[in-house]
């Protein structure tokens, strides 16, 4: 289990990634990226991607293993992981391909789309979250991907 002491007073403990995030709660998540992109994010904040499995948004995971693998095209020694604080707001579970709200969830009032592990959506079988509003995400610090989880 992770200790959530750096999320501020009253922050709930981080749930295991297989448990659905609770609406309106704050969680520790991770975002894998390149060193160059991490510097830009730390200066200017996150930007929504224009596309992806869950549509537009910022892609994160509560699973360090997942974030440590990204970006897929970069060797591990060129990757970094940003540890972040996320207020998930209103959450929808997207647990299958062709879910009716797979890419349009934000249009229906949701702030975060959650893809649970082992649901068949993600080839790795690991959890993924997509947060619509980058303002819901605060960088805590930059870390080196954990090599033991890359195997």
C-alpha cells in the first residue's frame, strides 16, 4: 500500500488499482512520459491529448507498473514518471470496447473515465484513467521508472 501523506490533510488512502475510484476523491496517480515532455508539463501543466482509447484527456494510472512503461517507443533510461495528485470528480467506468460512452463520456458530465484492469481494453491488463480537465492534476514530483516493474 502507498502512504498518501503528501496529498494534504484529509486525503484518502490510494485504492488498489482494481477498485473503482470514488467520485470527488483525491488519488495519487502516475504519468509516464519523456524527460523533455516532463519539463514542459512541470512548467505549463498537462495538456489534453486529442485522441486515445478513451478519447480526449490526460492519461494516467494509479498503477506505477503501467506508467513506468510509457512512452512505449522510448528505452526505459529515457523515460520518467510524474507522480501526481488528481481530484477525479465524477467518474465513469468504461470496461469494454465499444462502450456507448467510450469517447464521449465528458459530454455526459463525467470528469474521469476509469478503465479497470483485466477488462480487455488495455493489452497490458493494467488500470488506466483519463482525466478531462488538466486543472484537476497537480504534479507532486518526477521520478525514475521502477525498473523491476518493467520486466
